[in-house]
């Protein structure tokens, strides 16, 4: 079972990159982030967090390895995807479950950033479309 999810939160630990063999095809790449989705409510002293939660966020993409160096602990992100229940058993064979976010997009929000660097546009002879 899954449901649409849109949330804003902070990355709580270093990103985890994993690669899985896929036969003779390109390996499948996973980037996992641990994100705290807060619920800021205005108060007389600014904002107060009411009812936030931690959730593992997974994104499967060929660029996951590169993105693992881009995302950093403490970074504010916007996540769009599906919330999914993950059933599993602990070491004593007791049934457990967690909820995770299977992300379609993870956007970096500009809070607490010092600088942003863009890649140069590709050369026009490379076959990529270049805007002028």
C-alpha cells in the first residue's frame, strides 16, 4: 500500500549510496537519506515544531552516486514521492514495519546554503541541445 507524499524537512545524517548488480544491464543505484519532516506552527517566539517525524527517503536513479556527494547533513529538502509501508522481521522473528518515502524528486531548498555552482553548458557539437 502506498500514498502520495509531499514534504519539507532536513537531512539528518550523511547520505547512503548503494549499488545493486542487475545481470548484464547497468547496475541499479539507490540513494538513501534520513530526513526529519517537521511541522512548524507559529508561536509568540517564532515557530514551534509540533508532530514532526523521521523517515527514510529512497531514490532509485542512475545519478544516485553523484547525488550522494551533493546532498549533505542539515540540508533543507523538498521531497515528492510515495509513502510506503515496509514489513520486516527483527532478530527475534517478531513482525515489524516502518514507513519510508520512495521519492520521485528531491529538491534542495536555499536555506543555509552559501553558494550554488552550475555545470557549464555542453558544447554544441556534443549532440545535446543548447539554449542560446
